C-alpha cells in the first residue's frame, strides 16, 4: 500500500493506493500525474486566484468557456435540478461559483488517472470528498461535528461519499432561499462524487427537505446532524455503529 497527501484546492488531498503487483516507482509516477491534474484544475477553477478561468468568467472576461468549464457548468445545472435548487452555484455572491461540486469532480479525475494507469484499488480523499475505484470497499470514519477526536459514523464506501457542514469552516455555506444552514454536518454516500458533493452541500443547507430528495434518488443514502445535535438519516443509511468502537 502506498499513501500520499497533497496540499491543493484549499485542502489536503490524500491518496491510498493498493499496489497489486505494480512497481513502487510506477505507482509514484501515477500519483505525480494525479497530483499534477489536481493542481491544473485548481489553477482553472479557483475562485481565489485572479487569473483562473473561473475568476475571469465571474468578471465577465470569458465569452467562450473551455470544455472543462462547460462540463462543470452542465454538472452544476444537473445538481441544481436534482437538489431542487438547494445547491445553486449561481446564487452565491460574486457570480457562478461551483466550489461545492468541483472539488469532488476534481477528485474523480485524479482517481481516473490512477485507474487508467492500471491501479486496481485506490481511494482519494479530498477534504472529506471520497471516491474509490469500483470493486473495493473502504470503511471511512466521519468526524463528529461537536466532539473532537470522535466519530459520528463509520461508513462503507464502494463508490463515493461527501461530507459538508459548518463545524470546521464556520458559516461559509450560502442558503439559496435565505437563512442559515440547517445542519452542522451532512454526509451523502453513493453515486458519483461530483453529485454526492453537491448533495452534501444541499443537505447541510436544506436539512430534512433535501434528505427526502436523497431518499428518493436511486443509489444515494445520507444523514445530517442539526445544530441541536439531532441526527436524521435515510432509511437504508448504515452509520456503522458497530464499527465505530474499532475505528
């Protein structure tokens, strides 16, 4: 097993790669490529870098978006429709900002570099946005939002999982319909990571209304914890209570 942590996109992206017969230098080379891809995407989609394509788009300086930008715009439109507008990158101050989706999307692309290079089993964790190569299941702990060094769940991830909330970064989530985010922490499991990422943001903002949407979306499960410490979950969400003690 080979691991790496890369500071990029305003967080730390962690890689866990099972070698499965690949030479160490081959895996390290693929990790170099995956990290380079993340940095390229950060340069394009950062809302904080004035020269990024996203920043120039927000200033009205881009009339023909790149193919990658168009892909993210289309995904954002899909996610906005799926979440009934609770995830809405167009409602944020300063114009279109897909930060709540693009980190998960970028992690998917980094994972694809590993898979296309011959890696059979791997996990990418981009600050709580997790995707794995299909065929392997990983147990992943979810930090408790109010108890330091404790877990509120140990989830089984065989595709993707994303966590959003306000317990670490403060009130940074924008409610498209006004008011504060409902949850201090929200996690969505299943499907592709870009969509799970958007749904986790929407669930943190919208709470029970969005949980009903998660419930009705095939392949997705989720849970959230309110500011009062109440946990709500979809009917088939496995919180792994029996796995927390051994995590």
